C-alpha cells in the first residue's frame, strides 16, 4: 500500500472519530428526539470510520480500488488482441448501416 494512502486514510479516520466523539458527547447531554438523532449520527460516523479503515486495508487485494469499486466517472479500457491466421486476408467491403445516412450539403 502506498504510504500517502495510509496517511490519507489515517487522517480521514481520525477526523471522523473526533467528530463522532463530539456528536455522541453532545447527544449525551441532550434530551428526547435530539438525543436519539445525535446517537444515530454519532454511531453512523463511527461506522464510516470503520469502513474507511476496511477500504484502505482491502484496497491492495482489489488492484488498488477500495472494495473493488470503480473510481467514479473513470472508464476502464482493455485492449484485446485477437490472433489471426495466415490464410487469406479478408477483402470484404464495409457497408454502412441502413440507419446511417451520408452527410449531404
């Protein structure tokens, strides 16, 4: 794993844990629905911190992608090389599709 990835994950997890601590502390002092909401948000932040650690640890197993997920809008291209036989080269003319029309001026 790249050292900068470890540092980034550690900083993010630390930030999430500190925010979760303060949210849970504030929820402890609150009453009623605010207390429930604070507890839910605090636990959710701790779950996100644990998932961030798991993503950083498992990323090398999935080719550098956390949990094997693709990176947002990035596209992955693969080049496939087909084997050709040395028989006769194909000389078929490529016909345009019926739906395609040639540009006219």
